[in-house]
């Protein structure tokens, strides 16, 4: 943004704290903020003399750049609150009763949507087609599993979706069945994604509640994200529906974080693209999905899984030719593409396509300009060869931060000890000079970045078992991933990610110094207040 001169008719506020970690290699004593921007940093006395009459705010704690989650799903977290929230269900009856209550107030024939179910937490039976048939005979019912990679529906829902037998599943999808071959209602990957995100302005599965309820739910979600220091995030799947929700929240003055959006690729011609110079709400790219889930045992790997998952070496969601053509069209349109690719084979396929389109496409005529900087979402399992190709092609890696800590034991069962040294490989990616962004995949797990920082620094599970210790990073490196790195992922590293002149005055104030606490207690570091554009958007209740 260049040097910014203070304007006399705009007030300057001087912010100090116990310590300021600018993450640009400096620790200034004071930040001078004007019109939402940092206009100077340095010693307090120097800035006080430079800006006479300025207001002064002592933040008290340790100040860091605002935390930025480069891959999460806040709009889906909000919609879950106006759908039937099943995230805490542990009994089949809880699921049935919650859905029946909604059925009583829902017109017959209208889709009823439950969300957030973790079927493994339901201890007294399976939530399947037969169970959902007891909810209603007049409503199609679908329950979205917490990872969004699968859902379960009732008989009426199966009929509306045109699914009668396992062979009806589209390529890259699965329809699960009982031993007798009868569909049990579970839809995996594209068998679920295609009806959920069909590429029309109105999705087959519509959210419950009106826009007022949705905006209120989004504001509640954003307040919870601010409470863990988040000032910016990138919503990793939006359609025109979610885009309209964000736009309405912004119009009402109810959108407090800075939001980037990744448009689901089937809606490319249906969404509105705003100017690149907006950073409050901005479409930053298009999302595609190439393989399955890391924690679900469906990501596409070079070698078979270490333990049986039912998929041998994972699932490929889009076929090679289809993926190549969709990617090529987006690349040639100058659009940043964010590809969900977990397994090492999936990441290699992304690199194959990137190299091909750059070799033969528009950017081949301008070798100094490789085109948009694309992203690999999750980038969960990598090899030295893959890392070198990521570096050479200037891709941004967006790996999970907290997954090794939360799911390390399950991941070891799926992938074995050797591959665990290559899972969520922050150390190797950073050492190669690759831009690495921070990601929670919230609401699949907690959005708390300090949980991810602890996982990245210690590489130990909640129970203390090691998971790929060679991938440990320092506290400052982990914070850099969740600030500078995430800003790179949306093409905004010039305006946010550091507390330096010319960047937005977005910061979080921590009660404890993360560089001084026990690394195994980093997740317990508390946020005192969160600021966006020099304005407090959240503070801890007294």
C-alpha cells in the first residue's frame, strides 16, 4: 500500500501493550492507527511527539496480528443454527425427537435438514434410512454429517434424489447399502455433494429460517470467532445463497470480521464478483474438490491405507479429464483455484494440471507471469518430490493446524507411522519456502487458532503421544502461518498479516505471552480483546 501520511482531520490513536509481536521481525513499543490503518510503529515517545493530541490506549496484554483462518465454514456453522443442530446428539432418540419437532412446523414435502451429526458418538444404534423414516412420512429428511463429506436421508429423500440402488452413485461417490443390497440412506462424497451443491441458484437442500435468523446466527458465530482472536477468515464453500447472507450482514453493519469467500465451482456463472480492492467482503477464488477426507479415510493416496477403510487408497471425486478442463477454464479466466486435495496422489494430480495449464495456456505467452497463485486445500500428505513441485509452482499450501493433536491416533491407524512424518507437514513446507496458511476447517473442529498452534509446536496428541515430531515448528512460525500465511492465501499479504505501517489495524490481545508459556498449554492462552480496523469487536467480559 506504500507510505501513508496522516491526515490532520482524522484522529490518530496510539496503541501500546505489554509486548507487541508485529511478526515482521520487530517488536515496536507503540502502534499509531488512523482511519483503520497502521500509519506508524515505533517508540511511544517518538509517536506521541509525531502525532500531538492523539488518543492513547493501553491494551494491557500481548498484541499479535489478527488471526486469520484461511479455510473454514462459518456460513455453514451459522446455517446449522437455523437448521436442526445435531452436533451434540449421542442417542438415536435425540436425533428423531429433534427432527420431529421441526417436522411439526415444516410444510409437507419440504426438505428438513439436520446438521452436525457425528454418527460415531451415537452409542445406541445407527442413524440410517430406517430411523429417519420414523421422523416423517411426508417430508424428505437429510442429516448432514459433521465433515460435510457425507449425509444420510430417508426413503422419501432417496426417491427425490433418484437413488434406488448402489450403482446409481455418480463417479466419485458412494451409496451405502445393507447386506441385502437395500440402500441404507448414507450418501458419500459426490453422491451427497451433487444434490447439495448442484450449480443452480437455489440448492436442492435449502436452509431453514429466514434471512433475519441467518444474519443473527452468523453474527453469533462471528462473535465466537472473535473470542479466539480471529479478525479475518476465508469461507471455503459458498454458493450464491451464502454470498447473499454475507452481503446482507455487511449491509446491516453486522459483519465484523474481514471475509474472503471461495465459490463452489458449479456456481461460477451464477455469483457476483466484487472489486479486488475490497477487503471487508471479497470473492477470492473458486473451490474444487478432488479427493475425500483425511480423518475419514477417503483421501487419495499413492499407496494403500495401513488399515482397512473400505476404499483401498481413497476416493477421487472428480475424474482426471473433468478436473483438468474445469481447472483450465478457471486458470485462463485469471481466477485463483483452491483445490481440496488431501492425499499425496491427489496433490500430485493438482500439480500435474497446474504444470500443464501453465505450459500450454495463456501464461505460456507470458512466462514471467504464471497466472493466479492457486491453493491446495489441506495438502495433508506430501512427499519431498511433491513439496519441491509445490515450491516450483508457487502454490499456497493450506494444511490443517490441529488435526495431528486431535486425530493423531486415528491418522496413524489409517496411514501408518512412516506416513505420519509426512502428514500436515508444516516444517517441511516452511523450510522449502512455500507460503503456508492456517486452517481449522471449523465447524468440523474448534476454530481456536491457539489449539492449532499447540499442535504445530508439539506434534503430540491430547493424550501426549507423538505424531510426526519432525514436523514441529516454533511458536512464532505457527503464528506466522495463521497471520501472514493466511493473508497470502487470499492475495492480501500487502494489507494484513503483520503489525506494520500500511496494513490494517487488525490485532488480538492475549492474556499470556505465547512465546513464554509451556508449549503443551498453548491452547489455554486466552484472548482479552480483538480489534478490526482499530475498533474493538470483542472483549472478554469483566
